[in-house]
């Protein structure tokens, strides 16, 4: 299963995690609290963990052709919530065993 991970430096990680989960909760299965969230999108799964320094995001999908699209969709939505700051998404890909 193709997997990708990004550590996004921000002091507002919990806020963005909760905003994204609430945003998609009407369309997709979502579970979250202030520090951890899981979203099962049609493209694949997004798992987020927030701490005081960063938002840690892992995306995975059954279709390798979809991983880049999933990275883009997640990053674009978070960037919209974070319009007051410039976030950097440095995705690192890994093939899960």
C-alpha cells in the first residue's frame, strides 16, 4: 500500500487537524480529538497527529496512482485553513510491506 508522510511545522497543528476533520466529517468517516485524527477519504486514508511544533500527516491508498493526488488534496485543504502562514509539505514516500 503506497504511503507518504509529511511533518508540517506550525504552532497551530491541533487547530488545522480539527478544521480538516470537521470539514470532511459530512462526507467521509472521520474520527478525531485535538491531537489525533483519521479521515477515510474515497482516495485513501489520512492520519494526522498534532503536537506543539508540527502537524504530522500520513496518507495511504490502495492505488499507487492515487498517492500524489491524495497528498495534493490534503495539503491544499490545510493550506486554505492556514492562509495566515506559509506551510511547507515535504512529502516522503514509502512502500508499506
